């Protein structure tokens, strides 16, 4: 037994997308069909957010993992669409809670259609996801997705409790990103193993892969809030600070900065807003907080890749390794 080493030449993002092209096209067709509603506003808002050009990383993970594990049926397509609907519902609700006005480079749904429509259409997408779960006709899959959805909701509440709290610990932060982000990645990878009928060892490996991939993705997302351009990121720079969210770059900078710097960050988290964004960005850079966050993301990606050690070699396995690598190298 040995850990998987990252090849010096991994498949490119374009190669990975091409590998999953047929499956992803089937997912897109199912999503389009499932968004149909006799209530016009439901269809309008749903299509606006789902078709807004996101990375579709979560459904891609389901498709690649299922193929890597030898699955040759069709329910991985339905599972991937369900995962995307759950994710999209959380985005609709998140943007209302956070008061966000930009996502994926354009106005958020709540900016265009209003908060009420966004919340209610988010509910529609959750319920549509559960209708589609029934169609899979697997109690295991239903249990995984129901548990994941509940965990995500609890994570949202945990994050709300941490907002404007400068004493939030790194452990508390990690609990939030597991529940809010990594749990859905974990569920997608686990479902692939269940659909493929793999043994508990392979299922555990996929859980580890998905969980750590999701953690790496969120850690980089939080770092990019302080070192990417708005054009790259697709949303406003400093959104986390403006909302008083104590993410890891802020937590680390407070723990390692000078007293005056710590006090500045504490006040910014308590008050919210972007008045001190330039100064706080300087402190984050000088304390090594961005590098620390990137290092934690790399550790998570390495753990995800190592979890694939006993999965048979294939182009799909290489693609899963490439996705983990992409999660820590991305700029948006």
C-alpha cells in the first residue's frame, strides 16, 4: 500500500471537462427539465441562478467519482443534479442572509428579483432535490443527502453565530466550513461509492476525499477574498470582512499580529464594513496569514489525493487528483 503521488503532469481543467462532457451534458439537460414550473417566477429565478456559469465542481465530482469506481448506470447523473440543486438553494439563501449583491460576476438573484423570491425559490430547489432523490429509489442515498442537507443548514446557523465575533477560534471556523461546504462534497463522493456498490473501505476513502476537497476549496475561497481581484473572484473583494465574518486569514492575523493590528481587525469584525480593508489586507499579508491558509488548503488537498491510493488507476482517477490540485491553484 502506498499513497498516491501527484503526477508532475496532471490532466488540465479542459481535459477533465472533456472527460466528463457527455455525463455533464446529461446533468445539464436534467437540470433544465427539472427547473420547469407552472409558476413563472420560480422558473425565472431558478434558471437565473443555476445557469449563471458556476464551476459545477460538486456535480462534476459525483460524475468523476462514480466513473472512477466503475459505475456504469445512470443514477450518478440524477445524483449530480440533486447535489447542484442543494448547493444552489444554499446560495440563494446565503445571499439573502449576507445581503450580497454580486456572485459569479453578476448581480445576485436577490438583487434582481428581491429577497422574498430568492428565499422561496431556494425552498423550491430544496424540495425539487428531494423529489429527485425519491426517483433514485435508494434509501442509502436518501439518508446521505438528507443528513448532508441538515448539516449544511446547521452550519449556516453556526456561521451566523460567529458573525461579528472576533474571538472565533480556528477550530470553530473549521467546523463551519466542514458543515457549510465540505459536507456536500463529502456526500457527493460517498454517493458515487454507494451507487457503484463498493465496499466500506472504498466508501470511507471517497468520504475522506470529498471532505478534504471541500475543505481545500473553501480555505482557498476565503484567502481569495483578500488577494484576488473582483473580476477574478466574481464577487466583491472583502465581502467576508464587510459582513463581519472571521475567516482563517483574519483569525491567524489576529493571533500573530502586533497589538495595534489585532485591535484593528477585532474592531473591523465587530463593526463590519470595508473602511479599513487596505490596512487589514496589509496585516494579513505581513503576518503570513494568506500563506498559512494556503498551506492548510494544500494539506487538505494532499489528504484528499492520498485517500485515492487504493482506487484502481484510470483517467477518471487522474481527473479526481487534478480536481484536488485545481482546488488549491485556482484564482476564482
